[in-house]
C-alpha cells in the first residue's frame, strides 16, 4: 500500500508501521478518534435529553427555521 511501510525486526516480525500522513490523513484521524474514545470510556456520560435541557436552560439553543 503506497504511503505505508512496516518496521521489521531481525526475525522478520512486524514491529511498527510508518504512515505518510499527507497520503493517509483520514486514516490517522480515524485512529486518533478511536484512541480518544477508548481513553474516555470510563468518563461519566450525559444522556442526549439531559444535554438538550442544559443547553436550553442556558438559552444557547437556536430555533430552527
């Protein structure tokens, strides 16, 4: 695959990958997003309904139309 190279040890095992970020920017963004989601998995969550109420209560919700 162009723009992707593998670092191989003396026994021929793949140990790392080099990714050309100019060529594969979207891939890097996806990997980074997955990393952040994994890292934040134990953070407290709010339901969508709660967030909508909080936004509405602060007067920041814009009317559609």
